C-alpha cells in the first residue's frame, strides 16, 4: 500500500538514493520494479554500489534506471622484447 501511494502521489521526478544500501533482496527489487513500471522514466537511482548495483546490472535493471555502464579495465600492455624462459 505504501508503494502504491508513493506511485500515486509521486512528484514529476523521483530520485532514489541507494548510497546507504549494502544489500538488496527480492523484496527490494520488487519495490524498484513496481516504481519503474508505474513511474517509467520519472524514477532515477543514484548512489547504487556493491551488491545492489551488481544485482541491478545482472537483471538488466541498470538500463531501466539509467545507471552508468560498468567501466571496463584497460587491456594489459603487451611486453615486447625478451621473455623469461
């Protein structure tokens, strides 16, 4: 009921600050998915890190909420010259 009320009375833009969230389970994901379905692009997530961010990326919800793509580590430099035997 609280989520339904939030979706009904939401301002034009909703920002969910997940900076203090260190773990997210199915209930948390369900709440986020509910808001995404009801509010569409009017909901944004900021500060997601660690397990919650990994879970959102694993499920493809990072794209739904406009989270930045993961950074790719640069390719290792190739060593030219003599190699150890």
